[in-house]
């Protein structure tokens, strides 16, 4: 396969493109990007056939900030006939054997979503045909590669596969979450998705457990505090604004009417620090660095509000600087990960874990 297909948020194609070019170069694989603004996907076309599979294997999806999902793809199938779209797709996938799952998808745009009903109906007969040809196993197998068929327009699709151990578990890389009826704001989904993305499910009971202490900087009205409270944590909510009354009635929240940039926690046994303040990203990063150097938390999730231009460059610079500063201050064992999550808008969510030495 010669193409690497990457899903992203509409409007962030240039950032996704800049990122994949940098990663491909790091693996000495040449190619060029093909994309259009608001298409919600990027194609990295390799110079050599077979290099797309190498990239899909060697580049960790989690290491990419702006890509929600990726798969190695064949050349674009065009003009798929209405009377038989299945045969050309089966033929294009003939070199693949015993895949474990089929996903018929579209990019995340309003135009592409018009094809979603077709995709759902098309999945069943295509799955049957792929099983008959031996491309797909008779039963789903989560350990086998995933077949992707992404329709980018009527009669136009990219087909290929991703590896089960380097792929999003969700169609199009999008988790489907609902705003709880009693949540103070829709921003609550940002932290909910962040916990799902950054913390392995099997570790939720130990790393997101009842009784832990947390601090929410810029908490008002309490969307992020809500996610901490529902997991049984005790929260210091820091904001000059008013907090949601129902959250305060839980008895798990203490409201500090203070500036999040000047607040010092009276108790230092904090497991989680979270922050979604509207401020320049470099200033927020400096704040998190200061808390880390003081040893005031074990793990942090915070958002970096993005500039209109050079978003990938700025985020990369901030994260590299943070890593350097932490090391210079004697913090050696830590991990930093960042993702432009589905429920993010013009921001990137970062997870910093200070591992015990």
C-alpha cells in the first residue's frame, strides 16, 4: 500500500499533515501530503509501495496529536458503480487475509455524514463478501488487523487496514459520549474523554478511585469537577466565579475563590490536577511545570488553547520545553502525552504523569 490515511478534525488538516510529515521523515520514509481544508482527513502518499504499512506499524497512533485514527490504504477507488460497489472493493483488498473486523466509515464532516446511512446498510453485504473471499474471518477477532473502507464521496473510497494494537477502538476514532443530565456544562465531556483516552480501562479502579484528592484550576461552573466527583474524589475547585450548587451539595467539593495562577493547595497529597483555563498555552504550561517541580500532584490533565496559526509547531515546542524543564529540575521519571480529542475544539489536551521513583 502506498497511502497512509489519517482522520482528523475538520480545519486541522494542515496540522495533521505537518505532524505526519515529521514522523515519516524520522523513519526515513519519503512522501508527500494530499489534503484540502475542512476535508477532515489527510493522505500521506509514500514514494515507495509498501511504505504505508511500515508507517502504520512503526508510528504509534498515541504519539500523533492531531490524528484520531490512521490506516494504510490503497489508491483511491473512484467511480464505484451503483449496481456493484462490492466487487471492486473486494478485489482491491484481495491481498489481505483473515482480518478481524470491518469498519465502513466517512470523514467527520457534514457532507460525508450524508453517506452514513448508506455505510451502515452497505456494511452487511460487504462483510459477507469479504468473508467469502477469505479477506475477513467468519467471526470478529480483536487481535487481527482491521479492514477500513472510508467513503470520501459518492462512489469514492479509500480501502486498507490498521493493526489492532495501533488503532483507535472507535469508528473514525470518535468515542460516543453523552452529556450527563446533571452536569454543569458540556465541557465535562472533555475530561471524561481524556480519562478514557489516557488511562487504560484496566487501571481506572486504581488511578481514578474514590477517596483521592484532586484540584481543578479554573473550575467554574464545575464541568471538570463533576467528572472527579462522580468518581468519588474530593476536589478543591479554584475559581473566582460561582460553582454549580448541586456539586457543592455533594460535600466532596471545597470552593476556593482565588486566581488559579496564584493558588497554592493547603494539602499537598493531591493525586489529580486538572486545568481548563482560557489562557495562553505557554502560561498554562509554566503553571503545570511549577506544580510538578513542587511535587504537588501525581498526575495532571490540562488543556492548551491553540493559536490560529502554527498550532502543531507551538504545541510541539511547549511540550518539548516542558520535558526539558522537568528534567533540569530533577524530575527524571515522567511521561507526557497530548491529543486533540473529539470533544476539544481549538485546544489540545495534555496528560502528565509523574511516576514514582
